[in-house]
C-alpha cells in the first residue's frame, strides 16, 4: 500500500511540475517574428502607373525566405538588402551601358511590404534598354 501511495504522490508532483514548466514557457516572451518583405512588381509601357499598359507582373518575397516567381529572385533580394530597401537607388545602379535615345517609356511598380513597412513605388525609364542595362535585378522582369 505504501508503494502505491508513494507512486501516487510522485505522479502528482511530476504532473504539477509539468504544469508549472508549461506555464513558465507560455509566459516567456517569444522571439519577435522577422519582418515580412513581400512585393508585387509590375512592368508596362507608359509614362506612369496610371497610363501604363501592364505587360508583366511577378511576386517576390525576401524574408523570411526568398520565394516568388521573379526570374532573378535571389539577386533582386540581394540588391534590396544592399540598399536597405532604398528603391530609388536601384533605378540607376549600372550607368555604364550606352542605349539609344529613343523615348518609349516603360514603368515599373513595386507594391507590398519591405521589412514590415508598407511601400508603393514606381519609376519610369526612357526605354527598355535603359531599364535592362542600368537598373537593379529587381526591375529585370
């Protein structure tokens, strides 16, 4: 009988200890989730987003992992991280290639969240050559 009583006391204490441990774990502050960086990038001919004819749209997520259907997702995220989301600085990264002077404007738009902050950005390039040659991988869609 003593063995049964002792086993019951030990079992009761173990159950209490498990409940206390679970309560402490639940009360401990959880690590803050990494801010989201999810974008929709659009591109089309036109002088601005209001007049552009949408020709392509892709998605890009840089955090917590690189995903999406952007054709250069990893390089685009690397560009964004290098400039900490300063989208304007990505429009003229490589000013070393000569393009024709034709004016056939092409606009890119970026909407979504960068490091948890809502963004809406657009930039118009004078032509496709300038966009492809001089801009970040972000805009190469």
